[in-house]
C-alpha cells in the first residue's frame, strides 16, 4: 500500500511540474516567418550545405513562399539557419511533402533534430532578400509577465537599428505559440558596421532593459550567407 501511495505521489508531482505544451501555430498569420535551426556533424558541413541550398531553391519555387535563405555559422560550420517567409501556415504545410525529402537527407548528417520556429511580424522591413557580409540571428526570451515590456523595447530597437549606417535588414519577429520568445534577424554590409552598431546607445539601452526581464541568456550568433 505504501509503495502504491509513493508512486501516486511521484506521478502527481511529475505531472504538476511538466510544462504545458505550447498552443498550435495559428493558421491565419500572414506573412508567417519561419526560422529553422539545423545542426549537422562538423564533418558533414559541405554535404549539408549542398542539400540545404537545394532545399532553399525548392522553397523559392513553392507556391506561397515569400523568401528563403540559408546562413552558416561563422565559427561552427555544422550550424545553419533557414530563414524563410510564407504567405501563411497553409502554404508552409503544402510544401511539407516536398521538404520531407530534404529533411530526410539532412537527418543522416545531423547532430540534433531540425528545429522549426514560427513567427508573426513585430518590427520588420521589406521582405526582399538582402546581401551582406554579416548575418546575425538572435533568440530573445523574456519572462511571461514582462512580454509587453519586451515588445515595446524591441520595437524601439528595431526602428533605431534599421536607420543605422550599414544595416541591410533588421527584423524582429515573435513566436506565434510562445509569444514571450522572439527572433531577431540582421544583415550588415560589413563587420565594421555591425561592430559600430553593437556599441550604439540604442543597443545599450535595450540591453539594460532586457536585463530586467530576460528569461535566458541573450543568444546572439553570427553567420555568413550561402549563395
């Protein structure tokens, strides 16, 4: 009897502590920004890059695709990000069968599962692809009670950074099923322009605000574009 009671107590505690599953991605978000993280074996980076380029080209031809780009980590060659935008979730889903063949090929080379993040626009510019010397993808996570404060701070940051010299793109998008999580996508025409902006007053003010509401480390990663 005691063993059964302990098992019930343990199961109850585990159930109570387990995080709730996020809600599904809304179907009517338009445009839908999709950021897909791909982590391959470092030794498979070259073969993986070739597969990813083919997948990017297939996405660009798909109905409802608004943009598809691939970037590769500057110091960890096995890490890539697919930066895409779709008319809506239905358009993304319709490409699923075509994309599965590429995902299956990547699965043989991977270090970790492919990670899709779905977003709505928060502070963005034109959707056109942009070329640059430096690409940056940053994940921003804040505690849920400070979500609206983070939204306000990110919008101010977005406006200021898009006006910075040397900036080719600065997008802030918000996860559709975890609205206290955000992704920032940047393109800079030179590393110098990126460095100058990183020391700007608007960046410092944002980071000071973020320090009071962040739920995880500020995850900023630098990439190079794949043509």
